[in-house]
């Protein structure tokens, strides 16, 4: 699995709320990279969340054996991309295409070939946007049928104190090399939860990205119980490093919206 992440800060709020633009990006990027989509893009505009600043669009596409997710936070003027595929692709082309569609002042890009770990990205809850928890599972013995995975993903978010914003999507696909893969995805207010099972190798790849920091030990206990296997390789990385100092501040914007009040006669 090649896993590419891209975090962008300081973009155009109107673009992050442009559902047609987001749809085109999710549809065109796999084609640009020679990856095979296994479904049309699924988009969820999100404007009534637990946190008002979390409004934006979440979208995803299952690829043959992988996935592409994009979460835009229009009020925060940032976005987060995950692209996971069982074959190699041009990460520079991916970055250039995304930056052309959603230009921003700064980006963070990381890539790894899982199960190899990402380079160390330490987590700083007081400074960063949120955690991304990755599990590589060898000898996977959890649910391997569509009904079982649907039920598991339907019940998982409240078990780990997350907020579902859709019912799960479960799909079978075949990699370009002909390997069968069973995948599951659900979108949460905090971002997403995904799993890919390589059915012929009994290896599974799980990840959860959240804009809310959580008790890693407690969540890991739940996840290992939900996705049992012979061994679990765990990595916790940070997304949106330094977000608290890079986010768009709103004071000048708020002042502009009230500027007309100064023109009223006394």
C-alpha cells in the first residue's frame, strides 16, 4: 500500500465549499495517476456539526484496493487528503494536481509504502490539527463478509467516541494484479475511518483520521478487539502540524463585516 497524505493551509474559502470542484477533483485525480476507481465520488457537505468551525465538505472514492479521501474545512481554510493504493503512483503529480485545484499558502506532504511506517511525525495536541492512527494487521481474523463489516463500521464510531455522519460503505474490488480486496469506509464528523483487507494474504490496513485528539490507549484497545489478528503494527502521526499557528484568524474579517456601522450618523 502506498499511502500519500497532503495537508493544505490558507486557501480560498469559496473553493473549499465548491461541491462541483471537489467532485471533479475526486473524479479526475485517480485518472491522472493511472488508478482505477471502484465507485463514483461520494460527497457529504457538512454544515451542522458539533463544532461550528468544522463546516466543509467530506468526500471519498474507493479505488481498486485503496481509497482517496478529501476533507475541506472552509471556515478554517484548510484541507486534508489521503490517497491509499496498492500500486505505485506519481506523488508529485498528485500534489501538483491538488494544489492547482485548491491553491493554498502552505502544504505538508508525506508518503510511505505501508506496512513501512511513516517518518516520525510527533503529535502535539496543543499545536496540531489532529491525530491519524494507522494499524497494519497481519493474520487478520476479524469480519471478512460485507454484512459483518457493515455492522462493525456502523457501531464503531460511538464505541470510540466519534460522530458518524453517514452509514458505512462496504465494497469488494480487485487490484490491478488480480488480488481480491474487501474495503469499508465511514465518514465521521471528525474525518474518516477506513479498512482494506487483502483477502488472499490475510493482511489488513486500517486508519482513522480525527480532528479531535483522543485517548490513544483506550481507542487502540477497542480497535484491536474490533479488528483482531496475529499482530498489530501501530503508528500514530500528527496531521496539520503547527495548525494553531497557521490557521486563518478571523478578527480582521469580523471587523470588516462591521465596518459599515462606523458610517452611521451619531
